């Protein structure tokens, strides 16, 4: 047989993965190793060699963007290299879209009508609120978001309502399980499913109906799944059911890029696959096409410290342009100014702003960077999030303070009614005279929060709530910088005015601006230059994870993801002092910095550090 054009430009291991036949295949694909190309070329090769028709292939991934990219690539490959009138019958989509299609067609077998409604998070929240009220409990006793998380977690782990109710221990969990039972009954009554339900019910459908499963197995003979390290237990079970007796499953993943444990993702599914399919062939893709070797050596140094999952050693043929820059800043403003200076240097060297990214662990870190960008006329785009002063909790706290400052501000009062309700707002207004608006801004802010009991809305153990709390704490830091309440409010207004000016150039900025985002949001992206800021204990690794070994490993994977987003230039920063919770405190350099070989780092000019020994980090302290 003549060599397929589908192998052109592929390295040896990539070709092995494309050509593999017979046994299940696990492709451990490192960052920037061309995994999507390999997956799509493998699927196309199955069609080219007539092992399958397009309708026999099922390509699954996690985001609509990734699914669209796979489908487009498959369309281009099949139309350019293989004439096949059935090309349009190929399914490449998300777990959710596939499950939805399955349930629309066969859901009646388990009592789900084809015209079911899909509830979004607001719909689910309102339904749970009603059910909680029916059981005579309040959202103060049982936080709605915590109940939603509990139910989603049950579905992600394929735990039926009645099993959850039987296994529940303790008062809170017993009530949560009862709500779960009532919630599922209400969904069924309304002929509705939430997003977790789509995959949960599709898996239940195939588990219960062996005949249908056999029919699906006969249709989809080859299952190809991207980002397998991000599957939860229900998704893993679904892929096993889909593989069925054909056992023709191809899974692509990288445990080192598993950063969604808090969302139910379980990187152990990579090893579970080889346990449940012991005949699986494993192929490693370790050649990186994105980053320089210097950047990869830093990434390898960090991730090699993880011991509980397979670790690939990435290499590249790309030469390094320069070492990794390390900057130790006095504080977060010095850090942001350094970033601004270096971005202007890069721009003068020909790099476009849009090819530069600033990555951080916590959303709240964006505030100082945003303000310094505005002062330095550097256009930016916040990816996957709202600008600091546009975040709901920040707007709520500002409404508190503005109303304390000006009792005639009906707009701020209206926001308080909307965010806190009538009873709590009237209680706040009734006691507002106890707050001295001539006190320091931070005291006014804290007094207002205490009076309204606003913080009771949040549960610090909930991941989403913790981010809201972080933003409120960051606002306290702003307040501490402007003791006079009028100065504080004026500063906020000036920054918001800069927001408005940038909003007028939104379309242009979207095309040209520096990308600001959390490390989580950066996964799957790449940039010519990356600034990884806040390399400090409490930030990276996060304080909520720093004493738990498995969570520290996930934080290390997060650090690895940040570094491997960079193609040519990488800048790492940390501060000696950082303003948090309205108080300045000493910062401790991240333990992860010690994992980077020191000869890869170039210390940028550091006037405030006289003793270079302060760079030494002893990981034995932890």
C-alpha cells in the first residue's frame, strides 16, 4: 500500500498513533505535541483505509470550540484527501451535545420525552430554592450553590438519588440528599434536564438498555476521545459503554494538564482505561512544537516532582531565544509596572499585544494589572472573566459604600434591594447612622459589611464563592490605599471611566489587546510571550491547597500549564510584600520556583534585594 498523505509532517510516534490498529489506544500527549492533529488524522486514516465510514466514527471532547475545530479539520482532511459522500455524517462534538442527541432520539425509553427542556444554572437555582422552601429550610441554613454542587457531584460520579439518600451521613448531607431526590422528581415532572443530567441520563439509558447499547455499538465502531484526563466518573463510564465489545477506543490525554479536579475531573481515568482494557497500547507524544527548550526544561523541572501520575519529558527542536526572566517586586504595583515595561519592550521588538498574555492564579489579581495597563495605555482583553470593577460582588460592596457616603443615591440603594432583598436592605438602611463616614475607607467598608451581613451570602469552602470573597478582599486592599472615603470613591470612578473609554474601542481592543486571564482559562491556548505573575505561597500554590498533597500536585500541574503556554518568552514574577485583605504582609516565594533549574533563570534588575541568598527556597520546610 502506498504511504498515506495523512502521515506527511508527522513524527515517528505521531505516525504510530495514526497507523495503530487492533487494540485500544491511549495517547499520552504532552503540551504542544500536536494531539488534535494526531486524533483527526487517525480518524481520517480509518476512513481512508476503509476500516470505517464517517458515520462509524464518534469524536468526543469538552468544549464547543474544540469540537468545532475537530469537525472542521476532519471536513478539510476528508474532502481534500478522501472522496466520501458520507463525510457530513461524521459526529464530532462535546459529551453534552452527543448525550443530548441520544436522549432526544431514545430518551422515551427511560421516560424522557424528545422535546425536553434544558435548564441552565439559573433555572436549577430557582428550582432548588423552591424545593428548599417546601421543606421549610432557608438559603441561610442550606446554601443554594452548595446544594447545586452536591447534586452535580452526585451526577458526575453516577450516584442515583436513592443511593445518595441511603448513603448520606450527617444532618446537612441527609437534607441535601432529600433535595436531590425532590429535584430529580421535579425535573422529570417538568420534562427538563440540567447540563449534568444530559450525560448522567444518557449513561443511565445505555446502562439500563442493553439492546440499545448494542445498536449504538454497531453504529459507532470507533470512539475517539480528546482531553481524557478531564473526564469525570460518569463520562468515563459512558465511554466504556460506547466502546462496548468492539473495544475500539482511542483516548488522548495528559495527566500533567489535569487542572479541573474541583469540577469532578479525574486524571486517574487514564490509568483506569489500561486496567479495564488491559490490551491497550500506550504511545507517548513528547515532542513539543510550541515552546523553546529552555521553557520546556523549566516545565519538566516542575512537573517531574509529581509522583502520582505519568509524567512526560517534553523536548523540542526549537532553539531558545533567551533565558526565563525572573523579577522580584517590592509589591503588586511594582510587579504590574514591571509587566507594563516589559510588554512595551516586547512591542518595540515587533511582538503584537495580542500575542502576549498575563496569567494569574486568582481573578482578584487582575485588578492592579488592569489599573496599571490603563495608566500606561496598554490595551487589554480579560479572557473568561469580567473586569474587576464590573464583578457583581464588587459592584454590591461599592453600592454599600456609596450609599453610606450619599444617602440620596437611589441608584446604589436600588442595587442593594436587588442584591440583598427588601428585609436585609431596610435593616441596613435603618442602622446606617451607626457608620461614621469620616472614618478610614477600610473601616467604613468593614462596618457596612457587618451591618448588612452581606458576607453570609458566601461559603468560603465553595470554590466559586471563594473567588467572590477574594475579589471583596481585593477591594479592601484598594480601600486601604485611599483612607479618605471621597478619595477612594473618586479613584474607583476614574478607573471605571477608563473602562468606559476602552469599551468604546472594544472591537479594536479585542483584536489587539494583551490577554489577561487565570491560568485555568489559558489551558489550550498559546502565546509568544507569557507573564506568570504572583509566584508566591498562598497564590500558587493557593492557600486552600497548600497543606494537602494531592491538591498541591494539582497546583503544580496548574503551574506547568502556565509555563507551557509560552512559545518564546517567559517572565516569572513574585513580590516581597503583597497587599491583601487591606493589609500589607511579607510574601513567601512559591515552592515551585525551586523546581526550576537556576541556570535557566535570568534575574532582571532587582534594586530592593541586596542578598541573592533570599532567592533560595528550601522545600523541606513543607
